C-alpha cells in the first residue's frame, strides 16, 4: 500500500475527528444567556384606615333639683299672707288698720312665695343613670406593598403581599420573578 495514501487517510481521519471534537466543544461550552434584571425604584407599604364604631355605657351619678310637691307654691304664699296680715293688723287703727292688714297679707304672700321657691331650689336628689355614647376605634389595615420597577426603560407598578428584597428583580420572559431565589441579588 502506498504510504502517502495511508498517511493522507490517517490525516483525513484525524482532521475529521478534530473537527468533530471542536464542534462538540462549541456545543458543550456554549454560554447560557446572562440573567436580566429590572431595577426596583420604590417599595411603599399599602394600608388603609378602618373605623369601627362601638357603644360605650357607664353609670353616672347625677344631681338634679328635687321635684316639688307644691309647684304653685301655695303653702309659701298662704303662710306669708297669714304672717303679713297679722303684722299688718298690728299697724294703725280704723280703716288704716284694714288697709295695713290687706297690704301686709299681699306683701307677706309674695314674700312667702319667694321664700318657698328659694328653699325648694336648694333641694336636690342624687341618682345613678346609665349613659351611653358611641366611640370610634381606628386601626390601620395592611394591604401589601406597592412596588415600582423599571424594565427596558418603562416604569411598572404592582402590589405584592410581601416586600421584595434587594434593589432589583430577576426577569424571565419579560415577567418579574418576585419569588425567585436570586431576587435579592444586589446589583
């Protein structure tokens, strides 16, 4: 056999083998695409104020004017008229005595009425009353977190249950992967 054919064939086999190994290496060492991230611009807690009305009752001691048994103050007027009439009767004589008695009775009646009113005004009773009023309890309710992020020049907003960690989020198929393990990667 011709040496040149053997050497040429051997080189050809080696050349094809080298080409196959090179192609295999290109396939094997082909790099995966670099991960793409969106920048997180802001994270704000979202809350709302909840107001709940409720009724509060308590026993309160109340002082009030005692009810009068004589709203027209007849007893005071009569007693004053009698005393005034008796005093008026002690003054003067004849028809002057009658005028003084009448004037004393009228003046005594007015004075007796006034005295009775002042005495009754100072009389009070104390009772316990149940008084109720409405109060409003206020509390903040957590709704989640409002997050703004920038991806390919556009700003997007989303509300999440949990606050994202870090200052960027991994994107896959143009969608943020908020719960991906490398979300917290700092960039």
